[in-house]
C-alpha cells in the first residue's frame, strides 16, 4: 500500500477561523487509517522563506486530515499566495508528504 499524495489548493480568509478537511486514500483507493501517526504542516511565501506559519493538523482512522488555524492567527498572516505541505510520520518514524499545494490568503476588510 502506498499513500496517494493530494495536491490541493486552499483559500484562507484573513481574520477568520480556517478549517479544511481532506480524505487521503492509498493506491487501492481505500481510506488510510492514521492511527499512530503524527503530522506537521507549514506554509511560507516561498519554499525558501524563513518566515513560516503553522497549520494545526488532526488525522483520523477514516483517512480524514483536518487542517485548521484560529481567527487570531489568520489575522496575522499577510494576504497573498503561499505554498504549503503536510507531512505525516508513522510509528517507525517514516515521514511521508501526504498533501501539498498553494494557499491563497484573501485580505480582511472587517476588523
């Protein structure tokens, strides 16, 4: 079984609570059981940027990966285009990239 990496572009509205759910499947199109996995996710203006923002990651045994960021944190992100990825680590410390893409941060008007 190999996990199928998802390439997904996201929109994050500045100053709001961000939540995105994605189901990850394997090469047999079966959902991945993420029991025992941990995950990390960041986004940056460019791949080589020193400044990064962290997305909270929750993973389920039904293959659902939830990315989130609270409204206070999204308010501190400058609007624009960013790149992101999500890396998962299994119990044997094998790291795989399960998601990647572009996050577009739209500017907040209401403050």
